[in-house]
C-alpha cells in the first residue's frame, strides 16, 4: 500500500498492486485495474517512486520501473 493525498488534503492508502496507470494532466490521476480512479496532490513521479519503494520492500523488485521513469 502507498499513501497519497486527495486534493482536499485527506490522506489515504491505495494498493500499489492494483494501479494500472498514473498520469498528470495537470492533476495526477491514479487509475486502478478495476477502472476506479483517484485525483491526488502528489506529482506522477512521486507516486511512481512510492510504488517502486513499495515493490522493493515486498519483493526486492522495481529496478525495471526505475529505469523507465529515469528514461
């Protein structure tokens, strides 16, 4: 789970395993695999960093995602 912040300032946790896409336009939208979506305050790169950190903590993975973000 990763912690993110709604636009109204309330924090909540989302299951990183269910995140399908993260994009900014300009607000950051997180879309889950069930098509539920959230708009959050964090920039897209911060959300990705939290996903990578989560994946490292549970499985030691995330290296490919870091390379994709760093481009």
